């Protein structure tokens, strides 16, 4: 009973911490879609301004592999808990400073430069946070329920997106447009300082991973060792994430720009659809994580890949109808397919690496895929539509990315036997 209670406390702490971390990260993306183009890049045409705003958004993804390597090293050397706490503090500080940042109208070109720098710091933090939260949860949990335990930090992604969209949406509804553009958008960023501090307090009161503490000899250079001993697992992790990321950022972020600029509906319509669909993922992700414990990670994961591939071609025609029920259906079904992939993903990746190298391995395989997938997805979608004039081009892009994910599932090695490798093996 005591062990179960501790596991639940750890999972709750990781869920809250991950939700707050992703709240900060998604807050930037939502603001990039709605206001940053006008506030930080006002001397460009609307299309270029939006592209530049999303480009600064992508800087966070470029920083994530660096953060993954940096924090992964210390996560395998000194522990998961302390590293996770540091990433929360760094993210909270960077997001708070974005809320204080003067715009282009006040300080000129220094405004977008500082914005890019703070976004880079956000990316460093997030690059180390994901593995820490997932590994603390799964390494505290029962071996037969790793899919469920590892899925709870994944819930932090839609929860954070929900908080970001909901907070900005509330401010947008309460304030007139002029006030929202002038100062209202800053409020959710300033609020993140309190949220990050609360998450940091929670992280400081949970126990270190029991599996990590049992490893008698820790690698001096975990990054180099994981590249040498787990190359196939690294490639499989990278591929398995690509399509999941591309689908998510098209379905939840690019959709806001598309609905406002191409369909001609209000900001509120897109925000409300993403808000409701993200709420459903809070239940769907652990459901699919638990299902993967029963029927296998790859089966559930692949079902989500197939569902998202098919829905990519129904998604935009539904949006083009312009009615809220059609938009809600498009986004809602898309995120069900995404949840089927995302629910088993964390356990699938964690099980590919040995305990002494798991932080570095999962980070190194997972984070670079964010650059190739999520960072570029909104920009590629904008360019494809502008170049070809049809959303079919975006749907084909989604299909190609999801095919890479299917390849990753096919080439992944068998899971590592965790109990057998706690004593150091000669490699």
C-alpha cells in the first residue's frame, strides 16, 4: 500500500509539473499564432509576419536537443528528480520575462532578438523535462502497468495546451481587442511564474527513482555510451516521434492560423475547438496507455498512425465548412488519433534503453525529432498552402510524416529487461 501511495504521489507531481512546463511552452505558440506577428514583426506583410512569429517558435525546438543532451547527462549521473526541478525553474523564469518584454514599437529590433533568446531558454528547459517526468513516473510504477504510468506525464501536454488556450482565450474574451494586443496577452505569461514555483515545490518533495538508486555504477559519459550501445533504439525513437509531432502541431496550432486567415472565423472559434478537444485527451491518453499494457505498445501506436493518416484528408474539408460543429469534429477526431499514438509513446521509448542510460537515450532520440517534426510543421503547412493553393498538399505532408513513424515502430528493438540490467553489464 505504501509503495502504491508513493507511486500515485510521484505520478501526480510529474503530471502537475509537466502540465505547467507545457503551459509555458504552448503559451508562446498560441501567442505566436494570434499576436506576436503584429507586435514583434510589424514592418512585414501579414504572411511574412506570421512566418517569422512561427520561426521564433521553432527556435525553442532547436534548443530542445541541446537541453536533452545537457540535462540527460546529469539525469543519468545525479538523478531524475533534481534535474526535473531545475527545468521547471528555468522555464518559469524565461516565460515570466517574455511577459515583461517590450515590443518592436518600443525598442525596435531588440524586441524580436530578446524574444528569440527567451524562446531558446524555454527550449533548453523542455528538452530535459520530458525524460525526467516520464522516467520518474515509470520507474516508480509497477512493471505490468508501465504504459499507464508513463502516459500520465504525457497528459501534461494537452493539460498545458488547455491551460494556455484557455487562459489566453479568457483574456481575449474579457478584454477588447486593443487592450488584448497592448497588455492583455502579457497576463498569462506573468502568471506562469507562480505556476512554475508551485510545480517546483511539488518536485522537491518526491522521492528519487528507485530503479536509478539501485544502479551501482553510473556511466561517466552516458551520451557517448548510449550512442555506442543503443544505436537502433535511438533511430527508432526518432522516427516514431516524427509523425506524432507533425500531426499534433498541425491539428492544434496551425489550425488556429488557418481558421482565422483562410476560413475567416473568429479567434474564439479556433481556441474553443482546441480547448474542448484537448480536454478530451486528458482522459484518452491514459486510456490508450493502459490499453497498451493489455494488447501491446506497437498495436495501439500503429492504430493511431493509421487513424491520423486517414483523417488528414478529412480534416481540412471539415474546417472549410466554417461551422463550429464541423470544426469541433475535425479537431476532436484528430486528437483521438493523436492520443492513440501519444498514450503508449513514453513507455515504448523508455523500454528501449537500460536504466543507467535511459535519461540520455530517451532525450537524445526524442528531442531532435521535435526539430524535424513539430518545429517545422506549422511553417511547412503555411508554405505548402501558399505554394500549391490546396490543403491536399498539407495532408500529403502529414501522411509522409506518419509513414516515418510507422517505420520507427517496425525497426524498434525488443524492450530491455529492466530488472536484469540493474547491475552494470560489460558492453
